[in-house]
C-alpha cells in the first residue's frame, strides 16, 4: 500500500492509537508522527512525549490539517500548550479544537490562537471558570481565513463577541452554546449558517436580536423556558431554512413565538418543536396569538410541526396553513407534555389531539403530502 494511503488511514485514528502502529514494523516506526490529524487528550508525561513527537519534532514538510487539544488541567502545562500551538501555527494548521481548559490558564494561549492566518475552523468547548470575553480582545486579529467558529461557553459579553465577529471577515458558520445574559444580540455581515443554543439560567434574557443580512440557515434552541424573554427581533432577509426548538413554554410566551414567526415568514423550510411547560393544569395556546394576524408564509414549501395539538394549538395551525399557498409537504407530530407530580389535576381529554385522520379539514394546497403522527 502506498505511504500516502497508509497516512490517510492513520489520520482517522486518535493519536494514542495511531502511535501503537510504530510496533508493526520498521516502516511504521515514525509514520504516525506524519499524520495530518493530531489528538492530545491529556498532558500527563506519556502524552506530552507523544505530543512532542507528533508536533514539536515534526518534519516541516508534513502538513498538519487538524489539532484536537483536550486539556482539563492545562494550568500546569501552559508553556507546553503554547509551544504546541506555536508549532501548529508554523505548520499551517487548518482546524483547531480546544476543550476542557480552565479559563485562568486559557488567557495566555488565546492571543496565540488569534494569530493563526491559516485556520479554517475553530472550536472552543467546555471552557471552565469564567467567561471567555471577560478580557479585552487583542487588536489585529489574523483569523482572516476562518470560516467556522464553535463556542461552548458558560456566559459571554455580547459586545465583545460582536467585536470579534466583525473582525472575522470570512466567517460563514457560527455555533454558539451559552447561558443567558440580560440581552443578547448577534451582528455579522458574513455569517450564512447559525446554530444558537441558549440554556436559560436565573439571569434574564430580555431581548434576543439577530442582525445577520447574509444568514441562510438558522437553528435556534432555547432550553429550560423563556423566563422573561420579551422579544425576538431579526434582520434575516436571505433566510431559507429554520429549525426552532423551544422548551417549557407558558401562555405568556406565545407573543414571543408569534414575533419570531413574523421575522422568518419568508423561509422555504421550517421545523418547529414547541414543548409546553409540564406543570400546567390546563392547555394554553403557544403557537399563535388569538385574534392577531397570522404571518403570510408565501414561500414556505416544507413544514414540520411537533407540539401538543390540543384545541388552542389546532386552531392556530389551521390559521397558519391557510397562509401557506405553495406548501408541498407537511409533517405533524402530536406530543403531550409529561404528566409530572406537579400536574396531577390534569385531565387527559383536555390535552387530546384534535388532528383529523385525513387532511380534508386542513385546507392544504393541492398536491401537498401530509404525515400525521399521534
């Protein structure tokens, strides 16, 4: 087998396993050190030696495409991590993932990351003990080729996040997992794909704003209820596909859901998962406000709805479908909130599905296919 083919196979193996191939034969003794993919999952002495062989002593003619650092105790080895990143930068690294790092030890290495000119994707996952944007961002960020950014952080400073986004002139894909701040607004002229997952904590999320004129695909998930989210506003004129997942909805949240649907009414594909609060005694509308105008979904072709189709929501769905003139496919899934100990007074008949077994009462466009699941 040709050497390049063997290296391709080795690149799919975690570095500790790839290193074991060195015992196969003399030919394989140092072959794993040329793998374009390197994983450092610990900074114990044995892994440090492995990292030095795969990175610090690496032949500069061997390209490095991806580097994964899982360093839960890197405060003890900041100099080693810094050396690994500097070497990776010189090798033209394209994809970097760092996870499980303490914030206090992450600060010294972050300026190095911002000087990567070759980086195409960056993932910072499970950074502990503080917000990443607590410090002042350095000037002259060199991530000019970065197209994908993934951040999984406990909390963030929205102003400093937007400053970073404005510096990333090639960014197209943003994945952000965070807890709430009093107000969160994202602004970027280049982002085309956004996945935003918000775990609502005791801190209030008053307003969620999206100023993303190039956005084409949106995945928005708000977990643990809205608390006091009052408004969602968006400038997303090119949006074509949206996946919306809201948990623990109350009656007061219906205005937020309706407001969001108005912002994205021009989409072609829409998936809505609306999970009602499990402690309510009686069902309430969570899809559209009663008596208010329904958004005109003039371009909508594919619609998936997962919610409890009790009387209030079924009425809203029929109103919504009336404003979908070119709909081609429809999937409706009936899901009842769990009957928890705090909702013992519920009557199951109040939460029963009002969906018809045939599509005759839904007034669908001619030729539209429908799937109904109870």
